[in-house]
């Protein structure tokens, strides 16, 4: 190929990404079917759907209360997709993530203690 192949452009979130074509061998005039699997590289950064989010939490909120954060989407698939979230060390909050395979991830801020 003369150009860069972009897996996400060809197959989006479909796995595996298979491209089929035929090769013509001129000296024998034979046509050979070929199937190539395009594998993903980590070439996309995760995208947040908003740049900032303000979360308001009441002082008397009950521990284990959950506060939805913004969804995040990564065009890469498999091992190259967004693997998780990390919150700076904090005894009051944790982050839990709800997701389905190859779909946006929905992180929630969880109140651990008052």
C-alpha cells in the first residue's frame, strides 16, 4: 500500500477488521483471492464529550451516592481502547465505570465517606 491504512476508517468498531481483494499475477494471468486482517494501533486519544463538568454534591449526601460524570469514547478497539479511569489518591471519592464492549464508557464519582 502506498498510503497509511486507518483501521477505524475502514471498519469502525467492528472486530476483526478484514479486507478482501484479488491479486492478478500477470505472467500467469491467475487471479488469487486475498484476505488481510487490519489490526489496531493506539492512534486515537480518548474523547470526552465535554471539556469541563461541574458536580454539585450536598453536604449531607449519603456515602455510596453516585454522581455521573461525562461519557468518554475511544475510537481504538481492544487493548488499545480506553482501559479505565484513575482518580488522584482520595479517601472521600472513588470512580466506578459502567460500559459495554466497544461503546462509550460512563464513569461515576462515588462518595466513599462523608
